[in-house]
C-alpha cells in the first residue's frame, strides 16, 4: 500500500477545519484497516484452497498406492505364516497404528497453529497507540483548564477573600 504525502500545514486553519481533517484522516485510516484485513483474508483463503486441492489429489493417489501395498503385504504375510487371514490381520493392525500416530500428531499441530490476522492486529495496535497519543494532549489541556478555572475566577468577578 503506497503511503500518501503529508498534507500541507495551513497556519491559518481554524479548529473546525482541523477537526474535519482529523475526522477525514480517521475515516481513511479505518477504511485502510478494513482493506488490509480483506486482503489478508483473500490471500489466506486462496492459499488454503490451493493447498486443499493438492491434498485431495495426493490423498487419492495415496489411497490407491496404500491399497496395492496392503494387498501385497497381506499376501506376503499370508504366504510366510501359512494363513492369509493372519497376514491380513497383522498388516491391518500395523496400518491402524500408523494412522493413529498420524491423527494424533495432526490434531496436536492444529491446536498449536494460530488462525489470525497478525498484520491487521499489529496495524490496529499501532492505530490505537496513535489515537491515544493524539488524545493525551487534549486530556492534559482539559485538566489544565479545569485547574485554572478552579484557581482563577472567571473574568469580571473578583476572587473571594479568605478572612
């Protein structure tokens, strides 16, 4: 995203104009944040869709290959043991053990993965810090104004005497 050049500073600009500019800049910033989030979602979904298609093709090929390997191992085990059903049971138990290991590792990995928008979160955090920095002078000015009003009387009134 290209950055915009800073707006020219007009020393004669009034408070309403500055407030309107601040509102416009805030609106543009919020729209940019939404646009960034949309781009991240689109990028994530596109990558996930491509990965899903590749996994589906690989799964189909693996099923065919494992079926042929299972038949070959069951026949070999049956020939060595003298009973084809015993070879088939042993091969089936081994395949179930491998499947269990793969499923448990996959579930652990899925729990560990972070499905979020790190760039959007970082950008929003920066925006919140910027807003806080902009608001802090306003708060300080309000506190000073209140303190001055408490200490100094309004114009045209004399301070009360403490006798």
